[in-house]
C-alpha cells in the first residue's frame, strides 16, 4: 500500500463516496424520500463513513487515524442495519437492498484492510505543505 498524500487518494474513502452517492439517490425516491427520519439517518451514516476516513487522515497520527477508521467501519454497519429497515418498510426491493448491502460490506472490508495496514505501520498522518 503506497503512502497517501490526500484523503482522496484512499481507496476506502473513494468507495465510501460511491456508496454515499448511491444512498442519496435511492433515498430520494418514493416513500423513502418522505420518511425523513430514516432517510436522514441513513444519509448521515453514509456521510459519516467518508467523513471519518478524511478526518482520521487529517489528524496527523496513526493512533487517531485507527480510531476514526473504527468509527467509519461502525457507520458502515449502521448503514447496513438501516437498509434492513428500508427493506422491511417496503421502501426498497430485495435487489436494491442486496446491491447496497454488498457495496457497504465491500467498503467496510476496505476500511478493515486499511486498519490492519495502519496497525502494522509507522504511518504518521497527513503532511501539509
């Protein structure tokens, strides 16, 4: 794994960004768009994945980055739980559920890989010039 110059270089962040776009698009339609509580919560959770990866990177230390990545991974689980709510409420169908659940799972796996890498590295965080 190469050194990161910017948080945008991190594949897990890129994947989280794609997931967030998909969550926003899906929650913009039909009854889902009118369930403000669920819509806003699943959006916040997906944005949290991206934000925590970026913030952890910007903190400048391995230990803090690991902590923020753990939070991001937890937010991915939250998105998955909320997808079940959307499915059970009839806001999304089984295919939509499975696609986004799998995308969320892939994002969480990437975060877990980054966590393992950082736990065994001397990464020092963001370098600003």
